[in-house]
C-alpha cells in the first residue's frame, strides 16, 4: 500500500476496515458535465461503501472546503 497520499481517514463506519482510500477521478461524460472536471471520493476497499462524488467546484458551497478532496475526507469522517 502506497503512503504517498494518506489523508486522515477514519476506519470504515460499516465494516471497520482501515483499508480506505481517497480517489480522484476525471469526468469525461461531456453530456452531463464539463469534460475534464475532477471529483473525489473516499472508498472502502473491503465493502465498497463510498462517499458521493465531491466536485471541486461544489466544495466551497458545501462547507467552505478548498477542494473536493477536503470535502470527501470530511464526508467520510463524519459518517457513523
Ligand atoms: Zn467497509
């Protein structure tokens, strides 16, 4: 497991696994979103539960986060 990017993620609230990771993706469906727009989400590698897609441009409106990455981490960590 890579340690290059290890944000402060809590264990999975559903299965307790610590094998959770932050993913960043590109949205290429131009019919729905501007091509190339990036979003982020946190996913549990054991039970596949995940936060919703957190777009960079939504982050400031959601909770004054600086980008979707921060927003995804916050969403994950607030789960119970
Ligand atoms: Zn899990």
